[in-house]
C-alpha cells in the first residue's frame, strides 16, 4: 500500500500544480510552449489557454513570448515563474515528507502485521 494525493495552489480556481509546473519546466528546457505541450501530449491551444488562465489567477506573467521572425520565435519563463517554480518544488518536497510521516504513523505498523 502507498499514499496517493494531489495538491495545488488555489486562487479563485486552480492557480498552480504539478501539471503547470511540468509544462513550465519543459518550456524552460525547450524554449517553446508548442514543443513543451507536444511533449506532454497536450495541444498548443490548450497549453496557451492554461497559461493565460494561470497568469490571470496568479496576477503575473509566466511566459515571455517572442513571435517568429528571422531568428524564430519562442517562449521563456519569467523571473516570477522561475521563483514560483523554485518555491513550489520545496513545497511539494515538504508536503511529500509530511504525508509520508503521517502515513507511516497510521499505517506503517499495520503493514508490518500483514493487514492489507
């Protein structure tokens, strides 16, 4: 048996969670919202709508977008997005640690006795 859970930040609706974190991480790596969305099996239009919704709920831009041209287009995460991601990573790690500790407190001894 193991613990399963989902956690996200809410601000008049889901404002940030694992999915947006993964999407922004891929944008940072690929310099492209389109390629990041593709990597996640998400349409570009859905990714674009998600980013706009999150930006509205968070109150700041997550991406700096550059329209194509000679050097091509692309997307970069903003400093605020990078800061949010850094704090979210720490938050998720602390949540995981706390929930594992609570799980072991309530179910650790039960598993050792063979109850499933």
